[in-house]
C-alpha cells in the first residue's frame, strides 16, 4: 500500500542521500525507490553494472519519471573496460554454470521466482514510476516473469534431446542439446521486466550466462530486478555473472552485439535497429533472436459479440498507452456493425482521464518519453494531412489540463482516426508502427478483403478476429492451407495484446521471426549436435555407399 501513502504526501520531499550531489526527491518517488533499496552511493549515483560485483564508471544516465518529469536518479553505466570485464566474467560464469545439472539450475530459478514474488508489488511500482505503465500492468509484467520462471523450472527437467533410428545396423543417432554460452539480452523500455524474464528464465535453465543491456531509460527497474536475482545467486555461491547487467547507451549495446564472446543476441526494439543488429551478429556467425515492430490489426465480423469485442479492442488500443509491441494499431470493421462498434468504442475512449500510474484507479498513464510525444504528434500530422476523420483524441494534453503534479508528464489523448477510404494500404498511415495510442479504422465488406489488409503490411506480430462462425475461424487460422493471418500471434475473440507465457511469443516478416517465452522457444537457447554412435563390429557407410579399400591395402 505504498502508493496511497506516497500520493497523499506527493508534495513533500525528502533528502534521499548524503553525497555531494545531494538533491531532493519527492516522497512519491523515494517511497518506491527505498522499498527496493535503490539508494545512491557517496558520489550521488547508483551503480549500473553487475558482474558478480556492483560497479559503474562510465556515462551517467538519468532516470526520468514520465508522469511528473522528476529526475528519479542518476545511474552510472559501464565504461568500455568494465563492459569487457563483464563479458569475460560472463564467459567464466558460463564455464561454471554449464556443469551444474539442469534440475539444479531449475532450483536456482525456483528461488529467483520466489524472491521476485516476494517483491512483486514493489517491482511493479518501480515499473510504473519509471516506465509509466499503470499499476496493474506494472505488477502484471512482474507476474509474467514469475510465470516464465515457473515454466523454466519445469523445463529444467524436460529440455530433452531425441534418439533417432539409424538406417545402419548397430547404430543409433542422438540429438543432443548443450548450453549455448553467453546470451546478450537487449531489452526495450516498454516491458522492462517481462521480456528480460522471458530470456533469463530459458537461458538460465539451459545453462547459459546472460548479460542484460536494458533500455537506457529504464535503468532503475533493471537494477532492482538484478539485485533480487543477484541475492539468490550469491546465496547459492553461483557466480553473479550468470545474470550480469551492463547499463549504458547505444555504444554499450553495440559493443555487446559485436563481441565474439556473446553467442546469441536477443533484441527487442525497432525494425531499424533490429535490421542492423541482425546483420552485425550474422556477419560474425552468432545467433540472433529478434522481436521487432508490430502493426497489429483487429477484424470484427457481423456475428461478433460486441459486448466483448469493444472493451477488448479498447484495452488493446489504449492499454499501456499504446506502447506494447502487441498494441492494436488498426481496426477493420464489417460495414454492418461499424457504426454501432465505433459508437460504443468512442464512448469508452471518452471516459479516459490521465492520471498518476501509481494510483490504482488510473487507466491512462503517460507516454514514456518526450520523443514518444513527437512520434504521437507526427502520426497525427500524417492522419490530418490526408484528411482523416478524428473520432476522438487528436492532441496531447497541455499542462494546464493536467493535475498540478502531472503538468510535466508526457500525456496524450488516445486517438481513433478514420482515414479516407481512398488512402491506399501502401500509405505510411497503414504501414508505420506508431508507438503511441493512435489507432486507425477502415470498413470492409468481405473477410477475404480484411485478411488481405491484415497481411498487407511489412510487420507480422499479432492479429485478432472477432466472430462466432467456425468457417471464418478456420480461414483466419489458415487451416487446411487457407489464406489466413500471416502473423506469429493469430487470436480469435481475444485482443491483440496480453499474451500468456505458455505459447512461444514472436512475429513473422519484419517483426524478425524470433520466438521467446513458451512453446519451443527454449530450443534457441541451446546448441544442438547430432551424434551417431556405432555399437556394432562393422563400420558401414550411410546411403549404401561402398568405398572398398581391399585393393588399396592388398
Ligand atoms: C512487448 O510488447 O514487447 O503480449 C511484449 C503482450 C505481453 C508482452 C508484450 N505479454 O502484450
């Protein structure tokens, strides 16, 4: 219940530390930071490097609260030399950890799961404070880490290879998974806990060392998370570099991507950066796992249950202030229900009011950065330039429209827009992923047409169909070779966002083809070898090849 207390004292400030850079922090923020032991050292900064020991002598990054504009802390990231040491320690940690039996690694993960669960609300609060998502979603993403940790504990006893029949007598073939090495995780601001959790849980169960380079704008969340994990590793005498942390800007990320010491790079972020990372890692024949842009569509058929479809689409479009990779960007409505659907949806939009993400009743938090505000404004300019009808929203909140303590926050009005029917699908309005709550609407007459629009963008992450008709469902899922959605996530009567951890998560096409989280995603975190074993007294060749050496030796 730290939030209520924090809010009631929001105007008060406390002196958070004693160093020469001492400054005042609001009680709202210091309550959240103190609960996670995030206190600056004597030079006024918080250490942003962990490789078994905490350090950080590189660039100083500021963590800024998106709701209030308050500087929450200064974090000192990795210098080039510290990064090199962290990479080497990751390698050493891997050499140790690979020999720990997988179920024992699972036991470590179970303890990490327990430690995270014990701090779930506190970690959720730092996510809300630093990233800006509302409280239930902040806690929800810590829950997502807990869930995938459970999954990883189970996996640690099930990461099995196979025995394959050989065509040769007295032979057998094994497919053997072995730990991969060092996995570099470059995560994005929008899921500063869960996406790292997806990677760490699988990587750790598989016997790897993981080095995390989080978004430079959510450093406190990553430090708090790493502290919890480090305490478990240290208690079990496991090298801390099994779950290392290097905070920094682009240069630190690039160094991780380029390093031959990193066997796999798992990157979540923009298509532009992902394309570059893919090339760089490929050029040194490393493995790469990409989770890039989404441009997710909802299709609503005449027989859809609108009492479910409308609120679910509302959450998909405005939840996390439109900053999920899986957020709903496009809504395709059948002509017969379009009017009713939009009437109900705009009514819901109009109930939204901006608020402090730490306050339990808030549904609309801020955008993460000022840059996100520019992205929002740019999208609106494009929509207006083609003469779109703005059904609701259409502008940022001015400071004077906001409660006093949120005046510096990055708040915008979630927007629903209907571009003119003649604007082609190839237009940037339809093709560009806008990482903000801007959703475009179009009317269709035939499901095939709507599926074509769904598939007619470069990205291929998530998609939803609302219907009760099994024939439409079969087509949408592409059953029997039907031309359905080409996305990695193809939902029916469920919104585009909010996937559970059980299935593999990821997208096709420009979304990067990566798969994280559940399903068979773990198979990417190991190296596979095929081992043919001959336990006979003959040495025949496969495919009946005869290579007669008798004349050569006679
Ligand atoms: C992301 O936006 O990068 O499916 C991840 C969802 C969440 C994860 C989103 N479970 O919306």
